C-alpha cells in the first residue's frame, strides 16, 4: 500500500492508495445512514467531501451519550477520513459552488427531504445533467413513492418501530417495546446504500452511465425483519416470542451463570452434539430420560429442560462454562457489555476494531474486508469547514473567489 506525496493538495490529509483512491464522493447528507455509507467508501480510499452548513455544521455533531462532554464520539465514527466543506446552500453562490464540485464527482449522497432537494436545486433533475456519470445516492425514511414519501424519520421510528422489529424484540408480549440503541438501524441501512452505490458504479463501468440509486430506513428495516414478515405474507400468524422460561427449544436459549453473567446457547445439531453436551455438563443421565429422547419430546418438555439447565449453569462461573462448552464444540455467545468490547482480542484480531492513524485511540471499522485490499488508516473526523479552502481551490476557485464567499457569509 503506497503512500502518495500529495497530502497538501487534499487539505492537509495524507492520501493512501486503496481500492477507491481517486474516487470523489460528496456527502451532502446528515445524521447517520447516508453519511455512514460514504464513510465505508472512505475506508477504501475514496476522497469524501462532507458538505455541511456553516455555524453548527451537521446536526449529528456534538451528539453523544454523555451530556456536557465536548468530545463528539459519534461524529468520529461517522465522519472519519472525510474533508469538511462548510458552505451555505441557501445562497446562490453556495449552490453554484456545489454544482461545480458535482461536475467532477463520482458519487453524490444525500438524505435531504425531497421538497428541500427541489428547493435547493439538488434533485437528480438538477445534478445529473451536470455530470452524466454521477451516481446520485438518495436515502429517505419511507421511500420516494406514496403519500409518506416526504415524511421525515429516524431509525427508531422508521426502521425499528414501523417495520415490526421493535414489537417483536420485546421480552414478552405484555412488556413495553424495547428501545433501540443509536445507529442500530442506521448503520445496517448505510451498508445497504453502500451496496447500491457500488452496484451502480459497476454498471457505470459497463455502460458509462451514472444514475440514481435509492434506499430507505423503511425498506432496510423490513429486510431485517424479513423472516417474520415473509411468514405473515404467506398467511401465517406471527406470535410474540414466549418468555425465556417457556422457550420452545431449551437448547437455544439464554442462561445465567453463578457469577450473574448471561450467555445464549445455539445447539441446533442435536443428533450429533446432544450426548457430548450432556456429558460435559455432568448430566449424562438425561440421555436416557424419555422426556428428552427425541426432538419432538424435547420440544414438548422444553420447560422442564430449561429448569434443569438453569440449575446446572448456576453452579459455575461464566469462564468455566466457556471452557466447557468450547471443549465440546457447542455454539454459544456471551451476552457481552460495551466495556468488554475494549479488551476483546477477537474484535481487534478480526479487524472489527481498528486504530486511528498515529494514535492509540480505536474506532469501529466498516463490516467487511476484501482480500488483497487494505483499508486506509482511519483519520479523525474533520472540524467544521476545516478543508473548505482546499476543496474549493481544487474546484478552480481562486484565493480572491474564496475570500469573496467568506465575506458574503457563504463559506465558513
């Protein structure tokens, strides 16, 4: 992976050769899903220009779980590797500058509401004539057809709540729906939008044409809940899942250990693994118990088996059970905490966590790898307008032009 000596030409950022080196992406979106799709492209070397309004910038800046903290934790994840152009798109000169950038761009990402795009002259009808090779990546809450096309939404409302996911993941039918964590729907949706962009780039390689790709929180949430929805589409009733104590399969259930930790077991190959599992936990006697002799009888008496396993797993600590279950090849997963992620060696060895360039701080990597292709070292997210001058100079603006825009308040 060769380092190119042209960082000063790209707004003081070092440039590293990777798959998308030379690809120019304009991130004219806000919050998470649209910008995160551009972040994935930046991981593979794309030059991503983050367009945001002067002043407060993208509304996702400064959001975080700890009130009063000045570090924009979420922003560092969603906007790493990018360059910031802070420009007022409500001003004619601001739109003219963006149009000039679009003329030489490869990808334009936006999640602005559809009426806003028309008002600001940022719709496909405005931008594609400027650059027929442009991939216009459009992200919305509820899609672009139907009476709710212009409706705003977040992943909690459109991805989780509307699609049945929030209803289905509750602990039991009588408990309130579970609240989603920030970004839980946005980041998977970003991966879907990224896939659409790359598919369009492949088409462009074959045809030379750009075009519009679309994705939405609603469609991604429905895809995530596809197993339940497809069942219902075939006419079957989809009931809420029973409580843990009433699980239909005791061998695919949560259990608590002596030290208060939880893990979930997924022993689905019962014919091959059951006897070894029962022997490992010291309950060989259950092999001859008629209640648990067949798949059907185990389902019938699943509640009895849950009680038995509850008592057995409560006898040892989690680390003991990890050794025992790993030893007999049982698939399971500890119910981990965010604190544990920091010291989880597998997270780092697998490349799920990667360090920021030249510092000890780590970040969450995009969720896939390509053999023979290195991701670029992660760079800190930019300050508001940090690269405005450099980006505009690359677009042909002179120092006087940039000074005039700044004097007008168009540029931060």
